[in-house]
C-alpha cells in the first residue's frame, strides 16, 4: 500500500517547486518532482534524436530512464544516468519539450507506474500538474497553487536570469501563456485543480507565508483523520 502523499499541483511559476521542497524538508519526507521527470525525458530524447511527438519511441525511452532526486539545501538535484542535469532540464527549449512529451498518452501511461512506485518506498510530497487528479487521487491534503500570469512570468524570468540564461520577460510570458494553454487543453491528464483540492493564490505571498499555510493544512488534515 502507498505511504502518505501530499499533493501540490499548479502551473509554471506558481511556486510549487520551491514550496514542495520546503514542505518536504519541514516534514522529513521525500520530494517527488514529476515535472523534472518529463523534462528529463525531453532532454534524453533530444540527446538521442527522438522526436518529441513520437509517442511510441518516447514510451520506450521511459523504460530505460535512470532517474534519481537528491535534495541539497535549497537545491533539488536531478540525476539522469548518474549525471547532474538540474540546470540542463530548466532551459526554455527543454521546457517546451517537456510540455510536448507530457501531452502524449503513451508517455503518461509509461511514467504513471514509476511515479506511484516512489510512494511505495515512503511518504512523499509530490508536485506537478496532475498529482491530485490522476497520479495520487487519494492524496491528502491536495493543494493547488495559483498566481497571476504576470507574477508567474516574473518569477520564471528571475529564475532563468539567476541561472545565467538571457531571455526577455516578454518572451517568458509568451511561452508561459502557450504552455498554460497546452497543459490545460491536452486530452491526457490536463492541468486542473482536483475537486477536493484547496487552492492557494500565491501572487501576493512570500514563500514563508505559503509554506506556513500549507503546513497548517497538513496539520488540519492529520487532525481530521
């Protein structure tokens, strides 16, 4: 049986990666960054010349994807075949690739079991776009983070700048709008809040405030068990 799962969903720039990491650290749980899985697949496909629209070929790649996560302070390290790809999977190009591969039913089916196996090994804080709706529908609590498009684009722009990537805020916003539409409109596991999810708008909140609010929701869920 799966261990405990805390689900944190939301669009890019809503703060879910940072918040999920902080929650995992505070509770001593494993962090499962499902977005990094799709990004790593997109990177592997690009390196091996596999088209991002080739569902069957990508599904075969999923079977050999050797992926590990490691928390190092404020950094969530992603290891693909033992090499650190934490920065390589965060480029705008790979972000576009992740959006494309994650829309394919063959890919989502191939990776669903792998994501669930993480929770069979121990309790996790899982973040992504379909955690509460598809991957872990029995998770408790389920959190859906949101923020205005401008705020989310600003956060993403600052993240890219800190990584040494030069891209305009306008371009980041344009790509974000495109990805939001693709994620919400795909037929396989579209981005949406689960019916029993609690939505937290992070637009005017500091990270510490968001973390405190979610920890309170976790405590309330525990009290109601």
